[in-house]
């Protein structure tokens, strides 16, 4: 898990920030409903990028253990070890 985070973390975080900024750019259009939608989507993307992918998913994977890798070989290796 740690290797995956260090390898892809920067790319995923920067892509999420760019996507949030793209949606946030829609807030300059003077349509109230578009400003609200742009804010909600930009906030949701940032929340997903910075909290869910950085903290929640790794914590759940570590808590679940080898069963988190269910369809792959890592689950079978973890089950054999105990």
C-alpha cells in the first residue's frame, strides 16, 4: 500500500487539483445555478482527491488486510500466510 501511494500519489493528487480547478473556473460565469454546481463538483473532487484517496482508502485496505486484494494473487498469498 505504501509503495502504491508513493508511486502514484503525486500524479493522482495533481490530476485531482487540476480537475477541481477546471470545475472551479465555471464559477466565474454569472449564472447562479452554474456557480453552485461548479462549487459542489470542485469541492467533491478535492475531497475525494485529498481525503478519500490519501487517507480513507489506505486505512481501509490496511484494516481489511489481504482480503482487500480479493481477485488477485496477493489475497491468496496473504491467506496462505495466515
